[in-house]
C-alpha cells in the first residue's frame, strides 16, 4: 500500500476535521451528479463537466463590490493548475510537486497538508512542469495522482494516508501524472503522461475502498508477438506499421477523463503519438488508433464501446486530451445526448455519446492543416500544409493547439461555451538525423524554430507569433459569438455563474470577470502573478466566494520565453467575496543584475551548436531564448559560481536534489561547453541591454516590433 509520507495537521485543525468527519459521510456518485449549489465536488463541478455554478449572489450589477477575502501561500513557487474542490466548508486543492492542502474555505486557514515527497529529479520526466490539476472526493477520501505515478487516497478529515498504489509499476518508460482523477460508483479513474518519453498510454480504474486495480485499457497496441489484451487492440494494430511498440506508441490520457452517468461509461481523450512524427513511429502510414481520439469505455469493466478519431495519423501533437463536456442538444427535432470537444487540432466537435457518431466539426480558431471533415467519411480533408515530409510547413494551430488543457465553461442562459483559445503558427519539419533518446524528450520534429542573434527582435517575434483570446462559441450554430484578446497565448481556465458572469484569470496577472452575454469586462483584480488555473464558486454561511489558484505554470509558462518581472515568493490560493477588503503583501523588490562572465568563445559555429542543443534539451524548463519564467532559474542571471560549476551541474547532476538532473547520457563535454557559450552570450546581451537608457530601449523595442510584424507576414505569405 505504500508508506506514510509527510503531512502536517495542526491540533486545532484536527479537531475541526473530526467535527467535519462526524457531520459528513463523504461524497457519493449521486451527490456529485446533483451537487448542492453551495459546493464544488468534482473537477467540472458535476459529471456534466460544464463548470457552471448556479450561485447568483455575485452578479453583473454588484460585481464591483467584490474584494479579496483571503489568500493562502503554498510551499512552492512553481505553477498551479488545480481546480479547488469544496465540500462541507473545506477546500481541497493540490499544488506543485503533488502536495495536497485542506483549507477552511471561509478563512483560508490550513487544516492539513500532505506532501508525497516526489523525488525532485522526476521533474525532468514531466513534459510540461511539475503541476497537478486537482483531487477527487469520494466517500471519506481525498484521492490524487502524483508526478511519479502513484495514486493516493487520504482521509478527508485528517490527511492521513489510507492507501497508496503505483499506477506505473511494470510499465516501460518515463510515466508521470499531472491530471485530476475522476470518481464514480466506487471507482477512481486515472491516466498518465509521458508520450514524449516513449511510453504506451493507458487509463486505469481502481477501487476507492482498497486501491486495488480493477481494470486497465491501453490506448495503443503493444508488440503483436506478445498478443493483444482485447479485440480493440487487435483492431488498432492493423492501423500501425513498423515496430511502433519499440518507441512506446504514446497515446497518454494525461487529462480529460469524464464519467458519463447516463450511459455508465467513461469518456477519455487520448493524446499524441510517441514520437510526434508518424513517419518515425509508423513509417508506412496508418491512422494509428487510438491516438488523438475520444474513446468510450464501459465504466465497470473497461471494455471498449466506441471511438471517434479526431486526427487520424496525427503528426502534429494534436492531442484529444482537452476538456470534454456532456450536453443535451435538439438536432433535427430530436434531443440527442452529445459531447462537446475543442481539442488541439482547432475544430469544435459535437459527437453522439451513445454511438460515437460525428454530428458536426467546425474550426473555432485559424486552421490550415485541414479544410473540414467529409460528411460521408467523417475524416478530415487535409491540405498540403499538413504534410511536412518534403520540407518545412508553416501550420496553424501549433503544437500548443487552438485550445490546451485549460477548461472551458458553458452558461445555460446564453447557450454559449467559453473557450480559452490561442492562435499560433508552428513550422513543422522532420528533425534531421533523428535518434531516440531514452528518458528524454522525443518528437522527431525540428524544435528549433529559427532565430536571430538579436534579443529584442526575438522577444518581439515571440510576442507577435501568437495571440490568446477568451472565445464565446455557439455550439448550436457552430459559430463564434464574440472574443476578447488576452496578453499572451497562455491564460486561465473558465468559470460561468448564474449571476450572468464569465470568470477567467490571465497572463496579465489579473482575475477578470465578464458579462456572459456581451463579453464586456465588469471587474478585474491584480493578483500579482499570472494565472492558468480555472476558478470555482462556492458559498458558506450565505456568502458566495470565487476562488482560484494563482501561479503561472505549464508548458508555455516554462518554455515561452517571457520575462517574469517581480512575482510573489510562493504560489497562492486566493478567494474573493462581496465587501471583502483583504490586501496582498507587496511584491519583493527586483534583484539587481550582476555582470555575467564573458562567453568563452564567439565562434558562430559553436554558438549555433549550443543554441540547437539548448532548444533540444533545455528549453522546456529554462525558456525560449534563455528567458526563464521566474519559478525555474533564469540561466542568464546565475551567480558566477554556477557558471564555474557548469559541467558538474549540466553533466553530472550536482543539483539533482533541486530537480536539475545530469545529462551526461546524451550530452558530451563539448556539447555542454557549446550550450554554456550560447547561454553566456544571451546573458551578456541581456546585461548590455540593462545598461542602456530606458528611452533608447523603448525605441528599439518599438522598431523591432514593427520588424517582427513584417517578418511574420512574409512567413505566412510564403506558406
């Protein structure tokens, strides 16, 4: 069952917890399906996953009176993506490194916390930060997954461990868990991440009572010589070629697990292939089932029911792991039970939940890889842009997708679905001389998007290359109603409430509230740190609260190359209510830059090699252009001792306990030296810029912004 890991329970909080335990027997499927309006019991609030709260105390005509009620600092400064759950006056929320907190939902007082003590070296195995998207509540337990692949159940009142199991024992490859589990009818369902690290995806069901594995469904077939687990895998194998199993195959279910109570089925969104490039993993083509598909499974047995593959033969990282909503729609005079899905590939899908039949698919963002879906074959009609086998192709959406993991919301009064979208291009190209790097990032796609030896121009290009929006989408007409531009492509999930509101945090470090009908901004609050997590609503003692986890995290937050500026020392949970007036402490003062060492060489060939290696191995954590996000060290601004110990850190793993593992298995001393030269060159450029007059820097930024617009226009014209 696993060992008891560190948890903290103040004595007073323990008494409160025991009182709560006596007052409640815990959550059941019926309670989650029909939750009390004052509570938020599951990831999407209920099994419909529409993220709509019927609370209306906070509404369009009084939202200006909203203020900060309380905040709670977590134990880390890393990203937060979790949806807080609220039951019986207690909030349960997970933080970075899979730590779980129980808080008094009225005051923010910490009742208990539990640290599963994930080995920090495991952070390298997570493609997209050491985040966790939340917990599940069921019976008297709080259940969550850990970055290192465990599923743990805690006593809801005390935080004491009840059971712990490894979900990845016996499996090959570097798996992780960042997604929130779902619980129903005595089962808890969980998937995993790791497609870029050569794994074979699956989703599992465990007993809530004991932690015993009940069933497991693999999403891609294994080695045919070892036999197939079921007929679904036998059918899927016919759509693969070569020795795909030696590369894992991918198809991880790293998010988007939905329990469909009306059909007693589990709907899963399946991820990308391993590696991304189909010509490497399946050299003679094929659809590669069940990659980039929505799959329906019997909730009790795990048996396959149906699937719809949204991106056959995916070569672009167009996962189908994005948020799935359940709904009823009147179509041709009949009420049909459907799902709504806005995955990475840029199309909004309406799919029949009983049969898996595609009803409709229309682009909700700019799409150039396909013109639509054939009404007869139900397959995408691909364009020439989709094929990069004969040379690089500029394509929309990028691997970040038109919509990523951040949840969307539905408002029944407006009928609209509110989606946090982004429009961004990516130049897909075969990676030259690709070779498999076990336990490291593998895509077989060129990650270096090209660059210039000019920091301001690169900053301008990154800012202009993509745009984020809050999109109001009408699923009945499959058309856009309105959209609101946001500062960058990476913003928060969405909440809708009966007060006529749509609520979203964003990359401008603000929590913003909009009119659900018109999109007019009604209120905003400076949260001091950017937000990607989705808000929730709950009520205690007749007062409605809006709560959100605040700390910028995830793939774009780490790799986006956006200067962080001053930020709080710890990630936070924040709650708001009418008439409240709590105040955040001031931000710490920005640290003064010190002059970095001179690069050991200015040889263009060495610097080019260093840039390429940096992009392949360092960018996912330390940022594009060596611009960190503040939660992971910015390599341009290290104390001199770190540069002196460069090889010991980069090759030998001297800082492994801090999460910086060694790369000696894939990098040589010459490789390490080239990366160091590139990093020091970028550090020197940043230092020189900091010494120039602010008016001159502003003038140059204005100029390079105009250059970036022209360069991007030319690139799009060429495509």
